[in-house]
C-alpha cells in the first residue's frame, strides 16, 4: 500500500520536472552584451565572421551585423513576463553583399522574436517566436 501511495505521489512530481525542463524561459535582461548568432531557424552558420547582436538592456537598444550590413534598433520588454522581448524594425545600412540570403534570414528572424529562453549552457541564449519556435541561437561573444 505504501508503494502505491509513494508511486502516486512521485508520478506527478516527475511529470512536473519534465515539463519545467522544456519551459526554460529566462530574464530577457540577461541578453545584455555581445552575442554571435550561430544558428538561424535550425540552420547552423558555418562561415567565418558570424553575424552579431549587441544588447544594451539599460538603454533598451540593440545593434549588430546580421551578415554584412549594420543595423540599430530598440527592444521592448514586458513587465508582466520577464522573458518577453520584441525588437522593433530599425535602421540598417544597404550595402550589396555576397551572401544576402543569410542576412535576409537573420533580419527576418529578428523581426519575429517575442521571447528569450535559456540555452544548453550559460553562454547560450535562444530567441523564439510567439509559439516558442527557436529563431536564433546566440553564443556569448
């Protein structure tokens, strides 16, 4: 009887642990600093000179290089959800570059960001869309 009661108590605890591991939301303010973009929409970036993002969370600004051009924008945080993050459309230089496909994918993904999740290590962060789909994987620079 004791084993049955113990089992009934342990199953919900185990299920709760599994669910909490898959929901790894983190404070968007942890993005402060320089990051390399190492993956876009599930595709690893295999070239030198990775695209970058640099967040200044005190000023709520972001700038970076999505592949060739430079851009500047602002970020919006949500007081009710610390993981919520929106990056506004910003100003961007318009140079012609050899690999515009990568830059276009990065810029499109940046525009769809709605939240941040913790990565597999402390030096990794995931920018996700409204459904939790990973758009960009960032590695601390």
